[in-house]
């Protein structure tokens, strides 16, 4: 299980990028995505999210109130402007 400090480092690496969570976990901590706990996912979700349209990791305050076309994934405010 990753510590809060490690999760913060992971969040900092993802924020503003289009890197995958899987690749970043492997690069930083040599662990598989499936080994990340539910609590760790929830911690990450408290700070950033991956936009379903553009693929960038954005701050949660940049999350649009509109859902993606599938109505299941979140998008960023920038993508909402172009929808």
C-alpha cells in the first residue's frame, strides 16, 4: 500500500499531464495498477480526475457539471466549451 506522501507524488506527476495512471505507477513505484487499493483511488479522486474527452489529468475544481456523451464519465471545463 502506498503512503500518503507517495500518493501525493503520484498526483503531482499526473496533474496537467496525459500520462496513464498505469504507466506512472509502474515508473514511480514498480507496482501494477490492479494493486492500487480502493482507498488510494479515492484519495487520488479527491484531487484530480482524468477527462474522458481530452485525456488530461485535471484538478477536481476544473470538472464540468456536464457528463460525457456516455453519461458515465466526467469531462473538464475546457472540453465542455467545445461540446
